[in-house]
């Protein structure tokens, strides 16, 4: 490490007095950092100071910067530099200097005990780091020594100052341990040593906390120190006295927050569940806080109620299993559960008048999981106790999910509304989970309440109450199969009786109908009860998302039952589309809904509907195609093309064949003649070409055109066949004029579906050769500006090799140039492009034997590929890509073994390649390991990861943890 320190100035050479790390220069640079208004100078100063901190001179200037006549910012820098030297460059300190360094730090801490607090903390962190590096051998009783030294009477500092300095030191010690860079074996040694040393800390903390004469600032610090130590997994029974003292301190408003933190940290440590007797003693302490909690709620004191809730939840959530196991104490645990229920139902609207209820939601998951994990007999007992509790929970959650009055809600900020929305989603998830425990009875319960509410003539009901009950129903129906529930028909019957006076209620009604769309598909006679509501809502822009997504669900799930309603659905949809009621994304969903709907009709019906649906857009597009390109035209064109491609995404009239032979591309042809989508595409093909000719330069328009065909090809598969020749021709023209990635992606789709069919091979081969030759020209001109095109091109080549390797047999394909370009693409900085290139090579190498031009190019240029791969592993590529390069090595080894064994030894011969950090032995080991492994790809990946760490000088460091 010291060797790297010796050249610390290269980067900061631009900052004046460059490498002269003297006290004066450090002070000048600090002045620049804090007070120079020029951001450039600040950055240079910061860079230079970072080098100064790690330089050998830091040992010298740090102490001088701590002189009493310096300002705190300068002293702070000195203390930080000491901490960095001790924590990162410990191995540079000679053993015989440990003691003097320790003595100097103690003396400085004593000095700063009555000085600047931020400097004191930094010095404490430095001494903590020193202690961790010396424990347990060189400084066996570090903590006890610290306590003894600071309690010495002969110190110049007053007792309280010394006490606070000691507490600061004891607080930062465990924190420094958690973040230290100690190697694993040292970490466990030091942890064990600290566990023993807490015997010197806890009695002191107890004494200070319980002493009536201790000032508030000392007790505050004691609680923080205790908080810090319990995170080292101190046995809970050793913390008992301190936890009890912390509970007592909750009555003191100044100590409340620190006490909560300490108690929660102590209870939440993973090891705590082993100490059941201590946990049982904690329950009465927590229950004893109920009066304080009620008082806080009454007075609107959110901080106090929040803190007490955190304590109750920490005990319940972390230890429900251990506490449920103590069957004889079931009543006290039930009392704790009821206290948490009180916190869940705390009055007020989240997040405006309360922020506590959300803390409790995961507790209810945990408790339920623990109850359901018991053996049958015990589970039955607890089900009896807790089912009523969970029914009560449902009532409480639905009450909490209710919207405030319209007037109040109007005053909420958009951030509060969003937090409330997320809170309701969490409630929804909890309800869905609770269904596992309560089952069908939960749905009946909700249905009865809703029925009573809607049919009672006595009192007028609030829309909020109705909305919440429906929301509960929808939460469950969205993810649980309610098809067998006997209450759904009743619910569907109730929905039209709801008087919808409000947007939130209308939204929930829509989403509830959407959640029941699968049920409607099994009970089509009920569609007519709810469909008019959905179609009516389509006309309301405020219900845009809920009404359109619900219609889409109904059209997808119930399409074979919708022909009687089709004309009406199309007419309403057309009307709202023409009036431009919805935003772009909802218009696209609406087109997808219509695609599902039309799929179930007879071909002539489909064509009739398509005609009326699309004609206005085609006329608009014809007009736009005549006009000169401008930004508003472009938006309109992209919108219309988007509508068409979304319609064609779901308009699928063929019936999928259940063929499990892996041929996912087979479908039965349409029995009644040509596919309607193809008919429409052929009609508008000229028009699309015309639009394209004007907008070829615009990536968005080109992408929108390609999307129409890509979606259609994916949906229609073989039915798309009549369009293949003209589409190949259009794509070729497009790509030759201005190469764009979207054209390559569409070409890949065509290769994937049609290249293996003899009838379509000629146009596809011609297109493949054309785009390849255009892309190779692009490589000659400099492909660095087009990583997206290179990425798509590599994916196309890989697809061609996978589906139709014959494409590589064509004499007009320059396989050598393709190979060399792919090697070049491996060196791109963009990870997706590199991944795609690696994918190409892993498809190419297995074809060496069967495709002669491939075998030839690998023989001639394979060494170049290997060198590029080794350079990448040697440090030129991101470590996240190593698996991809390992795949190439594995493929080379499996399919070109004799060549690889010759190349790898030659390639690794030159000194310094692929990294100056490697010894010849390490390179030799690596090549032997790779050549030996021809079966297990995972092993090759591990070897490459090991090797790349060696190349980067990261082997055995913290950074390896990323793996």
C-alpha cells in the first residue's frame, strides 16, 4: 500500500503547491475548500487534500493541525487524516510505535474533552480503530483500560467532560467495528473480545443511568452508548438491567427518543429470541406503557405514540414465534397483540394526523405466518384465539383505508395523497394475506356489511364507508381465485345499486369489476349488470385509468361472450377516442381492449368494425403524409401509428395449437380466409411507406412504424406470411437510407419466425445480406456513435445462427468482416452491446464444424478474439460482464480445443499482459485450469472471476464482497 502512496500527486498536479504536503499547504487547501467561491478550485483542493490524507507526510502534519491555536475545521481534518492512516494503512505502523500512538491519542482526547465536539468524535473514532487493530493480542483489555484511564482523578479535565469523552469513545467503538475493513478471521476474534469487554461497559452505563445526580446530557449519551453496544449481539439477559432503566427513562421527555432507540435495538437483535425468560419479563414493561400511549394519542403527541408503537412492534414482530411457544403465557402475549391493534387503529388519517399505524402492518404478516407454521393441534388452539382478532383487524384496516371528507382531502398536498395511496396498497396486501387465515368467511363478512350498508333505509351511508368495503373486496379478488365464492353473484348484483357520487368511489367500483373479470367469464349472464357502468365511466376523464384498464380486462377474459355487446363497445370507444378524452397510454390500452374484443368475432364482422374504427385515423394519416414535417405533425403520426400497433398486438384470430414439442411458433391458420390484420396492413402499406419517406431521419417515427409490424408479426406468426416480401423490401430501403436499431430488431423478428421456411428464405436472405453490408460500412466509418445499432446487429447475427445457420453459407456474406466487427464490439464501453457481442460468439463457436466459413474464420482470427477476451478480463471491461466472457472461453474450449491450447499459451506469454499485476505462474495456472474444464460452465465462470480480481489487484480485498 505504501508504494501506491508514494505517488499521490499525479491527479492533483493542477492544484498549486502540488506534492508538498506541509502544514501550511494543507491549511491553504482547506481555506480554498471552505471559502473559495470558485467550484473548480474547491474540487481541486478536495482532490489534493484526499491525496494529502493518505500520504506518508500525514503522520507528521496531522498532529500539528490539532494544535490548540487552529480553528475546528483544520483540527477536524487532522483528526480525520489520523483515522484514515490508522484504519487503512495499519500495516505501515511499526509495532514499537503502537504504545506512543495510543498515548498521544489518549492525550488529545483528554484535551478535546472540553473542546470542539466534532474533533473529539473524530479522535475517538481514530482511537477506536487503533484498539480494533490491536485487540486482542497487542491490547487485550482495551475497553477496561479506556474506562480506567478516563476515571483517573488526576486529569486536568472536569469529571463531566471526562465522562462524556469516555462515553463518546465507547459509543463509536462498536460503530467502528461494524464498518471496519478487518479481514474475516480478525473480525470474529475482535467480536469475541468485545463481547467479553462489555462486562467493563454495562455496569458503568447502569450506574450512570440510575444515578439521580447524572445530568441529562450524560444519561442521553449513556442511552446512545448502550444502543451502539447491543448491535454487537450482546446476550439479551446481560442487557436486562439497562433495558429496564431505559424503560424508566421513557418518562423523561428529553430522553424519550434515545430510550426508544436503545430498547428497539436491544429487542431487535437476531440472537434475542434465545432468551425467552427475558422476553417474557419485557411484555409487562411494554404493556405498562399503555396509559402513556393513550395520553399521547389524546394530546395529538405523534412522536410519543410513534415511539411506544415502535417498541411494542419490535417485541411482537421479532419474537412472536418464541412468545407463542410459551403457551402458558398466551394471555399476556394476546394483551401485547391487542396493544399493537390499538396502534394499527390509532385515530386520524395517515399520513396527515398520524404516521404510526403503518409500522404495525408487517407484524400481522409475521404473527399469521407463525400461527400457521405450528403443528395441527397447537394451530387449532391459536386459530380459535386469533381468528376473532384478525376479523377485528380487517375492520380496523378498512376503517384506516377510508378517505377523509372531500373538504379535508382537498387540503392535502399531492405528496400526502401519494403517501396515502401507497399506504392503502400496503393495507390491500395485508388484507389479501389475511384471507389465508380467514378464508371464504372473510368475503361473506365484507359482503354482509356492504349489503347492510346499501339496503339500510335508517341512516344515510357515507361514500367513504362503501368505498372502503369494496376496496377490501377488490384487494382479495385481484389475487385470489374467487370463482368458487358464493357471495360474488350477490356483490355483482349490489354494484349497480351504489350511488356513485364521487371519483374515488367510482374508481374503486371500476377496479372491483376489473378484479372480477375472470369470474364474469365463467358467469357471462352477469356481464350485462356491470358493462354499462364501465362504458359510462369511459366518458369521464377522471376515471380514465380505472375504466380503461377494467374494459381491457373484461375484453381479454370474456371475449367469447362479448359479441352481442361488441357494436356498443366499439361505438363508445370510438366516441371517446375521437373526443380525445384519454391520455396517450390509456388510448393505447383501449386499442388493446378492442383488439381482444374483435378477435372473437367472425372475419367479416372484424373487417367491418376495423374499417369504421381505423378509417378516421387513416384519413388523418393521409393528410399528415402530404404536409411538411414539423413537431406537432410528428406527435400526431407517432400517436396514430401507436394506436394501430396496440390494436394489432391483441387482435389474434387464430387458435393456438397445444403443441408441447417446443415449437412455440405453431398456430392453426384462420379457417375463414385471409387474416384481417394482414388485409388492413396491405391496405395501409403504401401510406406507411409514404409517411416513412418523409420521416426517415426521425428515429421515433421509424420506431413507431417498425413497432406496428413487429407487434403484428409476433401476434400473427405464420399468418403474416403474405406480407414478408414487401416488408423485407421496405426494411432494406429504410436501413440503407438511414440505419436504425429498430429496423434491425424487426429484421431479427422476421429471421426468427420465417427464415427456416423455404418459401420465405430468399427475401429474408436478401434483407439479411443488405443490413449486414450496410452495418459493416458503418463500422468502417466509426461505429462508436451507434452502440444501439451495434447491439441490435449482434443480436440479429446471433438469431441468424440459432434459427438458420445457412445464412452464413452465402458467398456474398463477408464472415471475416462480421467476425472482426464483433471483436471490436467486445471493446465497447456500453454493457448491453458487449453482452450482445458475447452472445453472438457463443452462438458462432459451436457452428465451427458444420458451417465451413465459420470454421475458417475462427481458425484464422480466433486468436484475435481470445486476446480481446483476455484484455477484457484483465481489467478493460466491467466486472459485471465476466460471466459473458467466461461463456466465450468455455465455447472456445469445447469447440476449438486444440486451437485454444496453442493460442492461450502464446497470448499470455508477453510480460504485463493482460495485467502488470500477474506473475507468470498465475497466468500458467489460469490457462491450465481453463483447458482442463470442458464440461462445467459454472467452474469456468468462477475461474474467470478469480483471475479478473488478480488482474485488478482486488483479490482478497473488501471489493470481492461484490461477488
